């Protein structure tokens, strides 16, 4: 508990305010904290060297002023935290991910009320969902690099953006016109994006590669759960109060997560933790030339090169690399269909089967259950196949090997679209179409896990840029699907099977993309050999 409290941003803020209030008086009487006490000859030499350098010269010297984790208590490094603490922080990150991801889909049960109160059509109202998705597709390009800066770390980005995200829910709940609602939804998605972009990095900050695979997979489950839970809680709010209470609920949920993170979640970025320790040591020793390796590296960064890394490289990789381009389109289709259900489900279960609003919200839980079904099998694959290979080969495997897991999932993906489209009709029990969504979700989850692992193995030196480009591409695709979905279903489907032909069109597109994992499995090595970015 002591490590949780002292590592939190609340304690860091308290320490800063106390130091600012006491000023020079505290500084003159300050003594080294426990982690800086001289406990052996090495520490004593380091302390003496610091004082000597201060007396001899004011010029920085990288070799003698460089401080690392060896100079501090190594148990404070996130990789050396106790296992219960790591699990606790992982759960907190999962809660943050669910709370922000729910923000996209929670609006869907209230769209009919929004259309009536604001006098707009279906496409305009649906922009409230689409613009949120656009927001969190752009946000990671700005926020993800900030979390790597030693002076900033993960927690500051989480907390500052979360405060803005919470505050944005207030005008969203109170607004009376669509002109105010839509920009607010975009901004909410933009400032809610750090959890989606950096959650996996926070987990890998703590866990070794052997265990990180399991916990990143668990975090991915939460990323799938958020959009599935949003319509359920949104429908409850609409029935109990009004569409405005969807955003009041989102504000209260996010505020609870903020309090948890501010008071009881420690920083996980090792470079930021070391920066904090070095900063206190600089003040206590009056040696401003002390630097950590990451501080030194960032001080030498070329701003133009940094902008290239952040904005241009993800786009260049997405366009010029056949592996990245094909998987961006494939994962974009898989991801887009998740948001297409937010138009298909009301047509099928509310209009065709006459479900109540809350009952219709419950149907989305099929997606949540579907993502849970293959998880034990995927964990078994990690335990018996992938992790032993990584361990026995110094962390390297043939990237194409991981694609095998996606083969059955790639088969189920188009099948489920035909299944859902033509069993969602009145004479057939609604459970048939609901079961199809279970298999769709299971297949989608496996496709995402294996394709992301394949990208990470193929482009280990540029993984941040590859993931950023993939997130931008699939999110922009997903934001467009809800806008044309209802028109497509209404204009193509017969009255007895309203989504039949629409799902058939999407099923045919899925069949066209079906060979992508198989083609990459066979020809991926050749493509990587021709690439200047991929590992060979």
C-alpha cells in the first residue's frame, strides 16, 4: 500500500506543493530520502563524486553525471514490483479502458430521442458515434509519444486528458443543438484516447515478456467489452431518465476512475520514475548536471525527426508496406463490423422482434461473451506454443507462425455474416442470429490478437508507428460504417429479412479479404525481405 500511495500523482503533487510552500527553509534542512542513503561503498563514491563535480566545474559531463537505476532502490522499478501490485494496476488500466471505450457506443440507445429533440435525421444523429471514433483515432498520434517523455510519463497524460474527458460530458448532457453535440463528441473521443493507445504500454511497463502476453490479451478483452457494455448501460439510462443521462452516467463513471488513478495508481513508466528520483537528487545535491539516460536521449532529439516519427512514418508504413496495408484493411473491416451492429441490432431486435430498449441493449452482451469464449484456448496457445518458442529463441520467432491461429477465425468471419443476415427473420427464433454474433466476436478477437502479434514480430523496430497507422486506418473505416448502414439495410433487405442482403454484401467483401492471412503466411517472408523496415 505504501508503494501505491507514494507512487501516485496525488503524493507527487503533495510533495511538490509542500516543497514550494516551505521554499529554501526546507531545502537547507533537507536530508537524503531513504533511497538515497549511502549504504555501501558504491553509493558513497557516487555521493562524493556528485559533490566533487559540483565544486570542480559547472560544465555537464555525460559519463560522470549519468545516473541509472543502479544508484537507487531497484525494487521501485515497475518490473520488480510485487505480483499483486502488478495485477492491481493492470485491473485499474482495464477499468479505465472500459470506461472510455463505453463512451463511443453509449449514445446509440438514445439516438431516437436525440433525433426528436434536436430535429435531425438518422445520419446526422449517428455522427455522434462516428465523430467519437474519429476522435480516438487521431488522439494517439498526439498523446502516445508524450507518454514516452521522461518528464511526463503515463499518469500525467492519463489524468489530464481524463479530467478534460469528464468535463466534456457536462456540456454534452446539457446541449440543446446538434451543432454543439457533435464537436463535443469528437473532443470526448480525442481526449479519451490515451487509455486505448497507451494501456498496452502501461502493462508491458510492469510485466516481463513471458507474462505480458497474457495480460495484454486480458486488456484487449476489456477493449472489446466497452463497446458491448455501452448500449446496455445507455438503454438503462434512457428508460430510467432520458438520453442526457447517458452522459451524466459516463461522467460519474469516469470521475470514479479518475479518483482511483489519482490517489491509488502509481506511475509505471520506469524512465519517469527515475526522472523523479533524479530530480529530487539534483535539488538535494545542487548538481543540475545529473541526468538519466532517457533524459539525455530526449535532450538530443531533433524536433523535425520527432515529428517524422509521430505523424509521417505511420502513414508511410501504411501505404508503402504491403503487409501493413493489407492487415490495416482487413482489421479495419473486422473492426468496422462491430460498429455496424449498432445499426443492425435495433433493426432486427427492436423493429423486427419487438424487444424493449433494455432487452435490445442486452443483445450486445453476445459480443462480450463471444470474446471470452476463445480466450482459454488462446492462453493455452500462448503457454504451450508461442511463449516457449520466444523463450527458446531469445525472444524471436518466425512471424508467420502466429498467423495459424487466425485461419479458423478467418473462416468463421464471413460465415457469421451470412448466418446473421438470413436467420434474422420473423419465423426463425432470435437465438439463432444471437449465436452467430458469438462466433463473430470470437473470430474477431482471435484475428486481432494474431494479426497484432504478427505486426509486432515483423516490425519490432517500428511497432509504435505500425500500431498508430493501424489504429488510424481501422478507426476511420469504423467511423464511416454506421453512417451508411441503416440506408444499406433498408434499401436492400426484404421485409421478412431486413438485414439479409446487406449482410450478404458485407459477407462477399469478407470473402474477398478472407485469403489475406493465408497469403501472408505463405508469402510474408518474401515481402519482408523486400522491405527496409521489416525484420528478416
